[in-house]
């Protein structure tokens, strides 16, 4: 029987090898963009800089701040029936 690795905490973020997935996404997106634009080195440097900046931003804010910011800007919808429109400033009965 194989042994399974369980996270130490129930709310631990998903990881790939040693890195958190949200740290790797800017680098992977820059890698794909660099391959498509035929500017791999420039895109990788920008991806590393953006990932470093995002990590510093994430460490200074509360947990889940980036998701709340994306929702507030209207870029990420949540459950449509349970959450109100972030752009509505007045609610009438």
C-alpha cells in the first residue's frame, strides 16, 4: 500500500514541488507568452520580477486579499445568486 502525503493544515494552499501555485502562475504565463512572442528571455525576466512583486504584495496583505480585489474590480465572479454586484452602491428593497 502506498503512503499518501497530507497537508499539515486544512487550508494549506496547493503546491507544485517547492512553490505555491499562485507564485508559479505569473512565471508560467510569462513563459507561455514569451514562447508565443518569440521573446523568451525578456518574458522570463518579467515573469520572475512580477512573481517576486506578487509574493511581496501577498505577504503584506491579509489572506485572500487578491481574490477579494479581483471580485471588487469585477474580474472574478463569485456565486451569482448569493453575492451582490460589486458595482452596485445602493440597494433598494
